[in-house]
C-alpha cells in the first residue's frame, strides 16, 4: 500500500507513473495537467494528434469532465465496467487538458478492472490519462519489465502488479442514441458481448481494411487508427489459409531467409507449432481459446526482438470473439502485410 501512496502522490505532483491494468500496463498522468500529459507524449514518443484514454475509479468522476451521457453509454458502463471497454463521451469544455483529447470535443473513458489501478486512481483523486506504457510503435507492455525496457529513465516510477490478464487493449466504442454501437478499436470486450446489450453493433469502416498501406485507410474516426503500432523490430507478415498450406508457404520463405543469413521466428497457434521450422516458434495458445492468444501476443512479439529475429511470420486466426482484436493488432504489427494462401 505504501508504494501506491507514493505513486499517487507523484501523479498529484504532475509526474508520470506506469501502472498495471487488466489489459496492458498504462503510463498515467493527471488528465487535467497539461505539463504532465505532455510528459506522457514525450516519454512515449507518441504523435500529439493521437488522444489518450482517461481512466477513472468511480463513475461519479465523470460529472467533472463529460456532458450528458446517453442511455446506451450508461447501459454499457453498467454491464462492462470495470472492464476493458472505452466509451467515447462528450467532453465538458475547459476541464481536461486539451492535449488529452487532441483538441476533439469527445473524450475516451474507461474504468479498469484491476485492484491496483483502481486504488491508485482513487488515491490520486483525479482522472488519469493513460496510454499503454511502451515507446510509441512498440508492442504494448504486459509486464513491468516490458515497461522498464521501453521507458526506464523517462518516467518517475512503475507500480509492478505482475503480468496483465487480458493482454490486448480495451475495445473503444461510440454508443449512439439509436441503439447502435460503433467499434473504433477491437479489444478485450468482444462484438458478441456488445451485441448482448446494444440493438446493433457495427465496425467502423476504417477497421474493415485488412490489407494495403495505412495511408489508404479512409479518414480515421479514432485518431490512433492511422498509426503503425505494436511492431517488432523484424519484418512481420501475417499468413492466412489452411494450416498445411500456410506452413508449407512459411517454411519455404523461412528457408530462403535463413540462407540469406536472417534470423527467423513464427507466431502460431498451439495446434500447429509442430508444422514450423524456424529459429524460434512462439505459441499463441490454442485456437479454441483465443483469450490465450490475446494474453500472449505482445510478449511473443517482444521475444522475437530479444532473439534478434529479422524475418517473422504469424498465423492468422478466425475473427470471432477475441480473434478480432488479435488480428487487428497482428495486422498493425505487420504494417498490414497479409498473404492469403488459396488451397
Ligand atoms: P492507447 O492509449 O494507446 O490505448 O490508444 C488509445 C486509443 O483510443 C487510440 O486509438 C485513440 O485514437 C482512441 N481514442 C482516445 N480518445 C478518443 C476520442 N476522443 N475519440 C476517438 N478515439 C479516441
Ligand atoms: Mg498504445
């Protein structure tokens, strides 16, 4: 408890502190303090037009910085908070630092489902702006040592709460008056779960794209959509098709790469690990339990960097449940390079 008090005090003083949430580690700052928020952007090397999600510990905190919240948003909060769901809500003017929202008239808010995060936010007694605690572009941190790797010397402290649970970030949604929920970023709460509460769930058109360059994505409604993210240092390609066809293609490509002196790695589901020949094959868990893939994804991408892999392939997965979030992150990590293998 003592270290939480210290961390809360640092936040109150305008310093920036990393802390665990149920999704990934966040890098927190007092969302009302522009100097603190600027320090977050600087530590991460994050583009300033990519807004931050504001974290709260109690729904009463919303009144201070949001305008009238619609019924569907309230219903989603009743159902999924605390949890990995971020709601885009109307911002009350002159409350949060403009740097948090990148000048938008909306703010992304969530209540994390992690006892340490909730205690820290409550102790700091302010809304906490917190993007993932990684250098911009790198895989998000799912352990305190990932945070250390990326941000050591750039931040005031890290609260270590062990490995995170979900492993991918929150789902970002906008809930409309007509009962429709638009998913701006897939994440820990699935489209199926949202469909149990909302009359209609739709993907933002910017998400429908799974190939082509980021530049070809239509005008992003969620600013983060346009950036390459989560990328390992080597060149990653996602491959989709039947397991035998995919592994035959990948093994051929890896053999050529090995002959050129490249170090190779594969990210595959546990059912198919035995099919691959690479310097390292990392398991994303079972295809029957995609939550394992979400949990392991970022650590696997970081492991590829640790062994110095320069050529990487990842198996695609079905988009049901958490598969949507996994594919979204894999494709961003791959700069949208995907190969579809026909039978
Ligand atoms: P991160 O903080 O790295 O998890 O990224 C936060 C994500 O939420 C980014 O993709 C942002 O673009 C998105 N986001 C945050 N605030 C807003 C907002 N007001 N409107 C739309 N998207 C937002
Ligand atoms: Mg991030």
